C-alpha cells in the first residue's frame, strides 16, 4: 500500500480552492474534496504488523489542532516534465512542531527510516498538462495577492493512495484527533 500522513483541508479554504478551478487553461484540477497538506509520505508499506505499528505511533501523538494559513501559489517541476500547481501554507511553529512529532513517532515507535528533507507545506491544486508560460505567470501574479481563508484542522489522517484513471484516489484509513 502507498501511504501518507496528512492534514485534510476543509471549508472555507477548500471552497476558496474550488473557486479557482478552471481559472487557468491547460490544468487538470484536483478535486477540492481531496485537498490536503502532506506531513509525511511513507511510500509502499506492506504487512498488517507494519500498519499496526504506524497506527500505534500516530495514536500516541498529542498536539493542539493546527491552523493552516495559505500563502501565495507556486509551481513544482516534476521529474516527468509536468508541473504541479500548489498553494503554499505558512511554516508556522505549531505546524513544524507537529511535522517533527510525526517523524519522531514513526522513527521511534514504528521503527521507520525517515527521509530527511526540508518540509515545504503546500496544497497541490492541479497538474499543468499543457504549459503556457505567459498564462502561468499571469495566473500566479493574479492569485498571489489574494488572501485565502485560514482553516483549523483538528486531526491527522493516514491515507492510502490508489492509482486512479486520471489522478490518484485517496482513501482514509484512520484519523487521529490532535486536541485531546
């Protein structure tokens, strides 16, 4: 199973992201209902025992709910030549602390090796299928100054990523309340 741990994005932020759909030609837009901020991508995980270890590790995390504060949109260049359109999320102290807690819990309680890389919180909102640099630059300039609403997220979610015909399908395997 391909697994990842994320913070789901609800209203009003998901509504604001939904309003962006169709605002740039040549983009395959993500369904706003599936928008999330990935805290840790685990990749392929096999075995019920391993899944139970991950579940126990995440169940032990104690942290306050997180406020996600959107920032300007941007673009990632992917290895396959395509680009991912995203909305940045402020690297707040509580969010960074939660990210470290997730990594520590997975390393200590589940015995997982965690890839060390800079955490760049963001919400993927689309894949650019036919890049038009002029239009993209104009779109980024248009949306960058517009404030998007913050959203409070009270739980972590362990997701399974399944390959869909056009885009991945995310299945929630477990949720973990933060403010307990």
